């Protein structure tokens, strides 16, 4: 009998030691199950809260046995989670007093929009309790007149009689209308400092979001329009125009204005003749790498491989880009850098920036012109803010050169005065460089590392 008692005591001791070691490994105290409690919940409104204002709440949180961890606060508008915050809570009793939740005023906010605040109290063991407060967001009262700020001017915008959300400037008395491009702000008072609501910069042009008075301006871009009036919709936060647009056509296909460019997809057959219409200065606008121009009959001939091509035209730069943005080597190569443009006439806008893989106006499509020969025609200028031009050759628009060209000493020929190889597989300006319009012809027939570049100066 004594042996059995000793065995029992020995096993009990092992169990206690095992439990103790587990507690040490966990490194923290474990609490029995309990759940937080919310009480005294009060909100600063019973049903309606204005957008662009704050909703305040107070609440007491208690847990009888387990320390508290956090209070999670969510604002849900309609079905969309608009904001969330996590409030640290300590101990077993916490009082939160007059905690603010900002109610944003965003585009497409409906009148009397349904919304809710969701409060979730959580203790350190993960137990939680949730309470929801339902309310409605009301749109701010917007005055009959708004104010457009641009170029140091302040212009009134009056509410439309037909559409209560639409505001318009007066019809321009200028022969040139309002600017086709501008940066600005719209406010509810003539002084930005006194305005309760100010709209400014958004991610895309011709849209706006609410900002502080010192915030950045929105971009208004209606190039190729005659702008009689500027409009602003306080429901969608979109800028628009009353006016008329140019009718640009290539092969009877109309180019559609989008984000500052006219665009179309057009099928061409090599050698076919066609016309362009609506362009003010088509002799400078046409793409020399894809078209030839006959001034006697005003017609163009397509020079390259038959197929469907993407067309981009900018009146700001007066140039037509032809490309397929998804093409990669050896179908084409891409010219990327700064201090260059494919247009035959330099524009001061190119004196800054560059190295862009998305904006066609800052790229060069190097098109095949024969067996393992490629061409692009560009204006090169060292008037750039970095006091040089520098361009590199890429095999795609992902910064890759895996199928690219490797220019070496001796690769350059032709009009190379003031043009030299760069340190990163490209060319740059050097001593004696003179800005001008150049044709670049690449020959890849000798293989990687033996490519050549012939440079021909076409004009100043």
C-alpha cells in the first residue's frame, strides 16, 4: 500500500512540474473567460449628422475579471467602410469621453445617406462585445454662389436653375474663352481663409476633393476645347465645360478626347494613302516614323507593317504618336529618358521631368523599318533642367533591358557632334551639342553588344 501512495505522489509531482513549465513558456497570465460590457453609450446626435463635420460619442467599458485590450471604432456609410480606429484600453474599467469621428464629405454622397458607427470592445483574451449606432449623414448646405480661384483670379460660379448640384461660371467674353488648362480651387466664400468647404487636388484631372485652404490645387484639363463656361458638380465633384471640341479625324476615324489627349485605334495597310482632317498644323504634327506626307495633294502614306495601331494626339505639343503600348522587343524597342520629344518642334514643357513609362508624350516607340533595323525620330535638347538630354533603350515598359541593345564604343555614326554614349546603355549630350531634330536608326543584325546607332540631323 505504501508503494502505491509513493507512486501517486511521484506522478502528482511530475504533473505540477509540467504545468509550471507550461506557464513559464507562455510568458503571461491566463485569465478565466469573461466578456467586456458597454454602458452609458451616448452620441452627440440622435439621427442626423452633417458631412464634413464630426460625430462624438462617450462610453464606459467594464470587464469583471479580465483586463481590457482595445476599443475598435468603425464608420460604415452604406455598405462601405469609410474609416476605422483602434483605441487602447487598459485595466478593467475605462471611460471614453467625447471621442470624435470625422464624417467625410465625398463625391456621390446621397441626400440623407444611411450610416452607422460600430463599437467593439475586446479584452486581452480576445472576448468581445459589439454595439452599433445607426444614423443618417446629411449633405452640407452649399450656397447659391461658389468661387473658382485660378491664376490669381476669383470667378463666381452660380447654381444652375435646372440642376441644383451644378455650378457654372459666366459665359466668357474673351475671344479665346477660358483657359483650356488651369490649376485651381473652388470655395464656398470669396476668401479661402473664410471658406467652410474648399475643393482642390484629386488623383485625376477634372475631379476634386475637399482640402484645407493651404492644400494643393486640382488640375483642369480640356485641351482642344473652346471653353465658354467652366462647370463644377457638387454631387460628383467633377469639373466640366460648356463649349465645343475640335473634330479630328484620321482615315475618317474620329479621335476621342481623353485625359488631355485625343485617342483612337486605327487599322492601316502598308502603302495605303489617306487623309487627316481637323488639325491646325498637320505638316508639323504628323509622325515621320510611320507616315509620309505629300503636300501637293495633302495625303499621307502609311509606311510600316499593316495592322491596328494606337493613335495619340496632343494639341499642346501638336504631335501624333503611333504605338502599341503592349509591344516588347523584338517587335519594337522603347526610348525612355529626359530632354527629348518625338515632336519636331521643342516645347518648354519638356525642360523638366522625364523618365516616364506611362505617358506616351514622354516615350519614343522605336519601330522596325526593315530586317533587324529600327527607327525613331526625336528632338533632342540640353535645355532641360538637368542641363542635358539622356535617353536609354528598353525592351519593354517595365524598365527591362533583357532583350535590349548594348551600345558600345564605336556604335555611333553619322551626325554625332556633341552626342556621346551614356554610362547606362544610352546616349547623352556632351561638349558642342546643338539641340535639333534627329533621326535615330538602330541596326541589330550583328547581335547583342554589336548594335549600331546611326544619327541623322534633320533640322534645328
